[in-house]
C-alpha cells in the first residue's frame, strides 16, 4: 500500500466520497432510465 503521509485520512475520505457520489449517479441514471422507458412504452401503447 502506498504511503499517503499525514493526509491519509483526507485522501481516503475524498476517494470514498467521490466513489459514493459516482455510485449514486449511476444508480439514479439507471433508475431514471427505467422510469422514462416505461413511460415511453405506455405513451406509445396509448397513442399507437
């Protein structure tokens, strides 16, 4: 493991927060995509 020196806690915390935010954005995007896809299918079914 690399030596992060006296800022190890800050560096690891920043990485953790960044990864959590990225995971949240991926989850939100996938969830929103499923919702929009379902709404689109409903609109196409009702008007097609």
